[in-house]
C-alpha cells in the first residue's frame, strides 16, 4: 500500500513538473516575442528569467496539489 501511494505521488509530481515547464517555456517565448516586437532584438534579459522562474513555481505548486488530489481520488476509486 505504501509503494502504491509513493507511485501516485511521483506520478503527480512528474505531471506537475511537465506542465510547469511547458507553461514557463511558453511564457518566456511570449516575453521574447514581445521584446522583439518592441525593440527589434532578441535579448534575454535577467528579469525575463526571474519571471519565467516565478511562473514555473506558481504553476508547479498549483499543478502539484491538483495532480496529487486527482491521483488520490483515483486511488480511492480503485
């Protein structure tokens, strides 16, 4: 029973990391696109990296709780 719970937790964590990486990457791409539209150059400024990291943390936290809850509900149904 303990291993099954650990597997569900790791599954939730993996999904949360994947979702957070995709969303942070898309946010960085959008920031670079706007930077290019405004200034005409593709300079990855330090604030963009901090913003991407903050987006990753927020999305990861939300998705971790969501995925863990979904996996926990799936375990209860079985």
